[in-house]
């Protein structure tokens, strides 16, 4: 009778040991699966990032090739749609500025950097012309231009529609007028 009790007791201990081993194996397998899924995601992200980078380089090289292949006698101009073109054969249509490679599609635009105006060097007339071209009310155009010029000048005298230190300090979140050139356009 005593032997039967010992056998049942050993069966109970064996069952508990088997359950603990199963729990440990489940935890190890779960951690391995999670780790492998993370590794797969890292590898996929690296591949996609590298593909995007190579497509971007391809776009830059294609733009360079288009610029270098332009006829030197032809002057670059903007067509009716406002697209910079290098050839007189593209007057009516937009030049195709996208391509497909094995791993994706890239597109690019060519911008005339000489057409941009440095806000720190722009005259009041240039600023008025640019801002009024955006169909802003003329009173607001004068306020914007005078405020830009007041922001840049080193004195504390404000123009007719401008703003200086006292205005900026009166705002709900006050700050100081820079009284210097813009560091960043944004």
C-alpha cells in the first residue's frame, strides 16, 4: 500500500516537472519567434531604405544627364505649364521626368535656382511683387513686407505697417525681434 502512495507521488512530481519544462520551452520558442520576426523586419526595412536611396541617386543622375544632354544653343525656359524644359521640342507637353527601374519608380523635378530670391537681399519692391502675386489683400502685403524689413533692420523704429520689439513682446507668447537677417527661411 505504501508503494502505491509513493508511485502516485512520483507521478505527480513527474507531471509538475513536465509542465515546467513545457512552460520553459514555450517561453524560449516564443522569444525565438519574436526575435526572428524582429530580424526579418530589420532586414526588410534595410532593403527598402537602400532601394529608396538608390532610386533617389538614379533620379539625380537622370536629371544630370538631361541637363548635360540639352542642346547648348537652346536656352532653358518654362513651358506653358510652368515646367523647366531644355529643348524647343517640348513646348506643349511636359517632359517625362520619371522612370521605372527593376525595384521601383522614381521621379524628379528640375528647378531653376536662379529664379529664387534671397529674402535677406530682396528689395522692398521685390518683396511686394512676390507677395502680391499670391493674391493677398494689398493692405496685408504692406504689413508683411514692412514686418519682414523691420525684422531685419537693427533699429527699434517700426515702419508704417511693420512691427518691432513692443509688438512681439505684447503677443500671448512674447518673444524678441531678431533685428538681423533671417537665419532660416522657415
